[in-house]
C-alpha cells in the first residue's frame, strides 16, 4: 500500500467513524498526487535543507544558554546576591558546555594561547566569520584555562535581538565606543574586537578577505591605553558556516541602506577549527592609528596566508579532523 492509498482509507475512516464529510475534490486530488515523486524530491533536497537548519540549531543552543542564565539568576536571587562573583558559576558552567561543544563538533584548539596575557590589558583583534562560533570557544577556554573574562565589542543590532540582553550583560558585550574601549583597557581588561563586524561576516567569502574599510577606532583605543594588540585567526571558519553568495550585490546594497543582516547563512559542518594567536603588536608612541590598523590587518592576513587553504574547501576542512598534516 502506497501513501496515497493509505490517506484515502484514512479519509474514509474519518467520514464513517467520526462523521466528518470529505469533499470529493479532496479524494480526487489525493489520487492525482504523485507521492513517489514527492518522496524522491524530499530525499534529493534533504541535505540542502539540513545545511540551512543547522544554524538554527546553534541559535537554539544560544537561547538555551540564555534560559540557563535566567534560571541561575532566579536560583541565586537572594543567596550571595551582592557577592563579587555572582555570575562566575554561570560563566563557568556555560564555558564548560561551549568548550565541550567545540571539542566534539570541531575538534577546536588554540595554538599560542600563552600569548594572551594572564594579567594586564590587551586588545584582541580577529577575523569575523559568518557566525563567530570560534569566539564562543575562545571565551570558554579563556574562562576555564586562564580564569580571565574578556570584554567583547558587538554590533548594535545584537542589543535589539529578543532575549539577548542578559547574555550580553553577563558576558560583557558592549557596542564599544573608542573611549569606552580605552577605559576598559586602562583598567587592565582583555577586550576583543572584529573590525570587519557584520559586514565582514556577511560579505567575506572562502577567500577570507578582510573587509575593514577605513576603520581604525580599535587602534585609537590601543594607542590611548598604551596596550598591545594581539591578532587572531581561526582556520576553516568559513567552512563551518557560510553565507549564500547568490544575490549578494543586492543584499549588500540593502544592508548598507538599512543595516539589517538579511543574508541567509548555512552550514554547521563539523570541520576542524583551529585558532592561531599571532605575536603581539607592542605599543609604539610614534605610530598613527591608521598605520597601526594597517599593521594589524597585515598581521591577520599573514596568519591567513600561513594557515588557511585559499579558497577554503569544506571537503578538505572535514578531512583536517582526521589528519592535521592535511592543513
């Protein structure tokens, strides 16, 4: 019995046992539908559909983290409500979850973690993937292995996403004006920023082009606070999640007009992710913000050139999980 016959019998049962009259056009329509073709099309397009669903799975994990924070907040509303480390337990728990996710799904590791200072200020500058999943893992490792919390600079639209307020608050995400970043650095904090921001996330591609324009605000902050800049790059980041390149000219024009990130993202592929921490760019009182921004950009481009296969390839990035020598 095929599915068409099954549905026809089901309608007959409904009509005779429940008393709901079934119009003749419904029965006629069922007889004319080619369910074998539909089943074949579903099997054909299932892998494509799944690649667009996986980013939503990651979003579910993010909202799961937010739900945990709300539960944690209620649980400790009175107990140690004014203690200094009120959120430390929550950060450690979520750090453990995301660190485990990175190890299992991407075999994530950091090369050069010792270059990130355990004390004192530094400005971490990184390449922005379609989804910055690598930095979820970097934050987790920083919390678990160095005990340091990072302050992150996030795009303004994040602060308008429903439910994100508590998550951004707990993990110290800020829109990040030049003066605000400078104050954090002067206070000895670690601050992380991706100068390319959402524009780089949506419109860079498997060639790993940096899209910074003339942005040098981060360099102004580093010079004002007299702190080093530490460049970072994550190998295969664009093979984990990608943006749809079809129609990007129109979508970029729409983004520039509205600042709405409407480019579809697909992926979630379990490729090898490996973050490389570059050598610190030390404070130089004689350098201009523009030159420091260019120097930082060149440092990240050197990391890309040294550690990334160009153009990126999902198949080879998957094989990197089996043999690091293939990288």
